[in-house]
C-alpha cells in the first residue's frame, strides 16, 4: 500500500501500559504499531509546507514552521523551551491571547525515566503523551501548578539535584537504569518545599506509570537516518520509541520531519 502527503508528529496514546502510535499522512492515518516487524519505505518528495500558514518552504524551523511563523508564533518562542523565562507579564508575549490560553493553564511537574531519571514539565492535558514522546519507560507526576512559568520555576529549582535532559542514544538502545521514582520524588520535593508553598502548588500522589513500547529489537549501535541528506530510506521496522522509528537500517526522528511531504510504502 502506498500513502502520500504531509505528515505530522505521531499521535500517541497509552492503553494498559502499552504505547500506541498513529501517523497522520495527507488525509490518512496509519496505525504504526501494526507495521512493526514489516518492511517499509519512506520517500521524501522534496516539499515542505509550514504547519501554520501552509506556505511552501525549503527549510523547516521549530519542527514544521516557515521562518516568518517561527519568528512570530508564541509556540516557537524560546520561553516554550525555557518556561522560567515566560515574559507574558511584561506585555511582550508574541501572542498574548494564545499565551493566556496555553501557558496559564494547569501544568504538571513530573519525574520520568527515559535514559535515567529526569525532571520535566508539561501541560496537564499532555500527560501521558509527553512521556511517550520522550521515550520514558516510567514516569510519575509530582506537582500541579497554575502556569507554565510556575512549572518552570520548580523545574529550575530542581535542576541542581536531577537531570532535565534525555540522552536519546541511551533511550533508543534501552540502556536505562532502573530507578525508584517514588523515593526520588520524596527527596526532591523536600528540596523545593518552600517554593511549592509560595506557588501554592498541589502535591500529587499519583502512582508510577510504566510504559511499554512496540519494539522487537533495540539497536546496539545508533545510525541516524536523515531525509534531507538521503530522501529515500527503507528497512524493516523493528520498533517505535519516543518519536523515533527504529529500522534495521537506522533510526529516524519523525518529529524532525513534521510538515514534510512523504510517500510511504507499506
Ligand atoms: Zn508559516
């Protein structure tokens, strides 16, 4: 079967501990879990359209936007990556209305184990999707706060005690140490108790969520596939983790190619 069109990052869902992936391509949606173990071909058709304005572009910015949109949309601003630098209160938000709707809503501070324990933040409605996008094998929400800025302040306060980044190579090889996130959580909350009171943060007592990925075989060596350099790639799909397809010929971060027009043969 051949499908073609513009892609978006894979949509994820968690059902009874199992991660599921759907890829939107053109007007079709592909259940990617069903393709694990099968041969697939991916062909970049040489066209990229901005996921905001639809304009054709030769290079994608901020994972799917044209340069002008990447410069003018609040969702592409640096404060999205560094929430503690939210500048809405200064009146300089690129899209104040968007900011009110998206950044001044409940956010969750969580611990996840993707390549080792790390702290992260996300909008409450992005749980557990955010964890799957990062390839976490387990995660636990620790605090609920009222804004993205507050979540960033907690995350920053925790940085001296825990990592905030994933080593994606280790994540893909499944070289993940087993950690007790519950005791980690207790220790870390002790470090930021005063700040959580100041922010009126809600301490959460959710259980650890374990996530299983549709993977038959993890790569022992990471070979990165790049559609900009090699527009045609093929291989047996051995698994999916994070937003990566694990092919026997290499790994590809599909998120990087959001807004690309592809042809997929399955
Ligand atoms: Zn645009």
